[in-house]
């Protein structure tokens, strides 16, 4: 295409004119410290009875100190603890055993209740022994599987 038949023209300029500023209402401008209030707020302390709370963590630590006599792994990492619920100073532990015919079926729940009841901040402890869902090795933590040579 020749220069004469182009549908556009090329113009060399030294500087382009600046765009006109938009008028902004004074009240619409954002204050520079708009995050100041948000950033100065302290995070709320976790509820002592919820995961991450002090009492909850101490209960889990107490459960990690109880070992199955037949398996060298604590009952928490073994996956025998299905839930820990804390309301005020009352703790309810829902747990199972490896089998219904486990030799510690009578003594293990009592030991859990005594150990959890001895945690500071716990007034009373209750253990619910359940069989559904049944325990299986998939419920074990990776640490427990490693300890038992399953990884």
C-alpha cells in the first residue's frame, strides 16, 4: 500500500495534551487512614473450650498421654477419639475402641474420664463410648502410621 492510499494519517507530535481532571466532591474522597480502625483492633481470644483454646488444647494433650496397651501409639493419634466437646467446665469425649472385644473396654473409658477430669479448668468429664462408625486404620494420624511402619 502506498502512503497516499492509507485510510489514516501518521502525525508526529512532541507532547500529548494531558487529560482534564475530573471534579471530585470533597465528601467522596477517601480519608488516608481508612484502615486505621481495622488494623488497630486486636483479634478476639479463642474460646477456651473450642479448638485452639487453652482448655481444649490441654484436654487433647491429656488424651495424647494415654496409650493403648497393645499398640505403642496414644489413643488420640490412633484415631480412637471422635470428638471433644466442652461447655463451660464440662467436657464430653466421644471415643471408640479398636474392637468391641478389646481387653481394655472396661478400663480405657474410665482412664480417659479420670485424665480429662484432672485437666485444669475442667470441672467434670464424661466419656461416650460408641461403635458407629467402627474404627479402622485409616483413622490413624500419619505420625501413628509412621510409628507402626504403615507409611
